[in-house]
C-alpha cells in the first residue's frame, strides 16, 4: 500500500487567498484525521471523520476552516481566506476500527506558508 | 496545564547510550498509549503501542506505562545515529478517537 498520500507537499500563498489541502487515506481505513503541527503548539487535532461522517470538529480554529470527505478515498481541508497565522504543517492520518482505531498512519504532510 | 506534558529537549547522547524519554498526563481516562517517531520534514510513524499499564518490548525499544502515576516512558537501548529524530508520545481514552500528543522530544545520537 502507498500509505496516506497528501498533496501538495508545499504551499506558499498570500494572505486572503483560498488554500485547499488534499488527502487520500489508506485503502480500507474508516477513520480519517486532520492535524496541524506548529512549534508553539505541537500536533493538534483539527477534525476527524468516521465512515466519511465528521465526528469531532472542535479543533477547527474558526469558520475560515472547512473539511469534507465526499467518499472513502478522498478528503479536503480548505482555508478561506488564509492568514499568516495559518502557517504550519498539516497532516492527514487514517486508521482502521478493526485495528483498534487508534493506530493512526500519517501522511508526509503539507507545509503551508501564508505570506 | 496541558493534558500531556513532554520535555522538548533537545537530548544529545553518544552512540550506544541508553535513552529515556518520558511523558506525564492528567486525564486518568487515557488507556491507549503510543510513541511516534518523526524525522525532519516527515510525518510521524508509529513506534510502540500499549494498552493500559505494563511494559512492551520491541527490539531495542521498551515502552512502559504507569497509570497510577500517569507517567509513560520509552527506553532506547544501544542508541544509533539513525535514532536521531523527534519522539512524540500520544494517548487517548477510547478506540477510534483522536490522539492527544505531547509536543515531542528531539533526540540527537552522535557517532
């Protein structure tokens, strides 16, 4: 299996622009998680899905952030409008309930810079 | 107080040393405990997984959980330069929920 695939790997944009991050989970996994990592705050959950349904979005910073999972093999995280404080590395992870659901496999991340 | 506390280091040791990495937590409901390793500019990868209290060993790595003290440890024996990375502890109270991560300890093993 190719693992969790994220795109793009790097994104540089200007303040106010829309940013879309993409994730393809491991085939057969039924949980998908979006995390954000910064030096100050470490790795923090933004939102997670189970069977394509959002379960907990309490970590989404504000209405500028939205996430969708239209099918089992694809999810997007959108920031509109972007701000410099959104600069971070965004990770997608997936897991399988039959494996305990806690063993999460991470993608390589998208490094976002908002100028 | 953050739910999970982890000394950020950095920790520098010579090759062959025994390394001890630790996390403390405040939520007594946590029962799933993990250690992830993250190389620079890469995603975290699972290293050790433990349910409830006790020890687990895998090669040079040993994970310990002491729920009574709300304290978990990762020991690395015969450390190698390839072990140089950031080590993140993570935990949760239920299966299939989000993990709560420590901020990570950066380890450097010199040859």
